[in-house]
C-alpha cells in the first residue's frame, strides 16, 4: 500500500447513518490511507451507497464523525464543507452526465461554476481531462451517442476537473462488459499511481475488488454494521466470518451450501 506520510486521508469513527428512524448502518469505523484504493464492500441493500453519500456530504450522519485530513467534516460550517468538498471528485453509478450538454460541456461545468478561469483556460483543461480518460476526440459528442463505458469515462473526466485529492466511485463497473470494466480499473489505478489520488469505491465486482483495492471495509445488512476490515484478497483467503467468506468467494448465503449438500445426499 502507498505510504501515508501525513496520516490517513479519511477517518470514519462510530458513524451511524440512516433516514428518519431507519438505521442503515451503525457504529462504523475505519481509516482510508493517503494514496490508497479503499473498497466499501457488502451485499445488496447493506448501505454501501448511503455510507458513501455521508462521506461526500449528501447524507448527514445521525452520529459519529468523518474526518477529512484533520478536519471534522460534518462539524464544519456549510461554507467550509463546500470548500472541503472541492477536493472531492465523484463518479456516480450512471455517470450522471447532463444529457443536453456535450461531453466537453459536462467536464467544463465544475470549472465554470467553481473557478474564475477564462473560457480559453477552461477549454484547455477540458481537453486535458478528456485525453486523460481516453476521450480526446469525443468532446463534441452528446451523452446519448456515447457507449456505457465512454459515459463512465466522461463522468470520470468531469470528476477530475478540479484536480481532486480524493475520488469517490459508486459502482464504477456497473453495466460494463468485462473488457471495459478492466480498462476502467486500470484507469483508476493509473490515477492513483500517477497523481497520488486517494480512491474510495463502492463495488461488489470481485475482479475489481481483488485487482485494484489495497484495503476495505465490509458492511453487513443483517447486523447493520461493519463486520470485517482488510484488503479484499485477504478477506477472501483469511476472514473467518461466514457472510464475508460467502461474498468474497461468491457462495450462496451461509447455510445454503449445507442445505444443497443435504438435498444431494452429501454430508
């Protein structure tokens, strides 16, 4: 794992998130090392995306703290949270491009909204970001004309527009074929290795988890808390918790194999 000379980039401590009286996850704690690729793992409906939304400022936690560097993110003023958030780049599952804007206009949007740069400078930066994700000739193309993988990469170019220190991904490989998924994984790793970007990703895609992630936390839908921490490959090989082992080895839920064996006359 990449060294963390200035301590962890993110610290989540005793975090509880939910909606109204419904608790999605409680008492979740973990650290994200500077320059690492960190996975938020778990089965469907366990609260992975809700936790991510709390980390990027879209869902206020019910309890606990999220520290970005040394700062308590949710204890900060709205203005200060917005400033901290400028250091975040976010790629949502769908890519979330504005359909009425070209790829280049989508990438330019945060630069126009959040900087005082002149249009000439914005155009130059947009060209750099699109080239970085392999879309150098696609600036004038509308989102509807892009393939799923190209939309993801255009969304990533927009997430990179402000040179974020932390990139957040919500199911980056969703809807992509294995080849495009691998290319996106390679691009994420290149961004970390080339720019020292810290990456936090929500995913249930095992090839991605094993291929690029240094560390992670595993959320459980039943107990509504984190039940394991560690690199995905380590959890697969060494974690004793049956839910984690089943997920990481893609077995059925705990007990299913035993029942299946009984039906087939095996002990």
